[in-house]
C-alpha cells in the first residue's frame, strides 16, 4: 500500500505542474490575442 505522505506529495506535484501548464497556455493565448 502506498503511504499517505507519498500520495500527498504526488498530488502537490501534479497540482504544481497543472498550474504551470495552465499559466503557459494562458500566456500563449494572450500572445495570440495581442497579435
């Protein structure tokens, strides 16, 4: 069984990765819109 700490760390990393991806996509859309 996977430990709770491991699951929480994985979830935090996934959330951070998603935030970075969302921000990058938003930046690209903004650049396209301003073109």
